[in-house]
């Protein structure tokens, strides 16, 4: 067990992600997704970096009415088969304007249908202890940001990249000591309860109406979306990676957020 934990800590280090990013530079780009993938799809959409550009701070993201209107029209065209699958909490997603959509938050630990209460486990005391340790680490290091979520906590180092490796080491140590899952992201380390990821969210939602019956299509940009790509592929569907090439389970790619919006717009006008 200790060997497994040690191996998990090593692969989640900041140095590891730098190596992955460097090796990705030599990978050929994936082909763009054909419009036909949207026909009959059960569409799973990541949020940050996919539907909106990543902001310097998590509270700096603005969701415009044009995007919400586009997603609503696409959802209706797909007979309701559209879900937002995000590391954000359901409460945050609803606050950003996504109350009318099927939501899976906190990497598949939370679920909510429009107008219904959130289905989620309670916040464990271990997350509170990890949050306190993150604050103690970040308080004298300008640029670091601790993000409290409903049942998880994140440590952002986008504005202080020089602390990335130390932040990763701290997060790995806290995960091992408190029995939490360490979820790396873009310039972020998040600690949360184990037992779910974006792939498990895809599997869970694909077993239920309205997603059941379509072919899963997962669109995302981060390493946290790889489980979603894998689940979609396992269920006979596809994944679309947003951004630069890397080792991925996705079969197609789009360059940036603007390309995602253009692609989704094709599904509305098809």
C-alpha cells in the first residue's frame, strides 16, 4: 500500500507534469472532430478551459448569455442529452448560470438535475484539515490561492509558479496522511474524497435518462478530463481534447475555447 501511495505521489508531482508537457511538443495534432459526432450524441462538457477561457482566479470567470443560449439550444436539439461535468462544485456552476442544465460537479462526486437538490456526500473533516494546511502554506507566499469548494479544496499556483513543486509535494503528503484523493489540474492541486472522477460521472449519467441512449461525446482540456475521454471511448463514443497535443485518450482536438463554441454551434444549425 505504501509503495502504491509513493508511486501515486511521484506521478502527481509538478516535475512530472512539466515532463509530460515537454514531450507533448513532439506529438502530431489530432484531427478536428467531424460535425457528425454531434448527431445523436450524449454530450459531456467540461467548463474551465473548454467553454470559457481559464482565468487567473477561479472567481474571475464570466459566463456570457450567448454561451448559455447556445448550450440551451443544443440541449434541446439533443433531447436533453447535455451535461456539464466539472471540477467546480454544483453550487458554483449554478451560480455561474447553469441551473437549467444537468450537472456533475467536483469531479463526479456531486450530481444535480435542473430544479432538484444536489446529490453529494457530506464534506469530510479531513478536507477541512487539508484546507487549514493549505492556508498555512500559502499565507506568506503572494500569488498562491486556496479555493474552498463544497466537498474539496484546491491550491492554485498560476500566479506563483515558482511554488508549484512545493505545492505538489504538500498536497501529496496531505493526501497520504488524511486519506484523500489528490487531483492535479492546470496550475492547481486539489484534495477531495476518493471514489469518483469524471469517468465515473459519465458512466453514471449514461445509465440514466436523458443521457441514456445516445453516444457519449466528452469535450475537455485538462488532465482531469482524461477519465471522461476514456469512459466515452469505453462506451463506444469519443473524446475531444481542447488545446495543445499531449498523450490522451481523446480521438479529436479543437485548438481553443472559440473553436469549441464554433463546433457546438454546428450542432445547433445542423
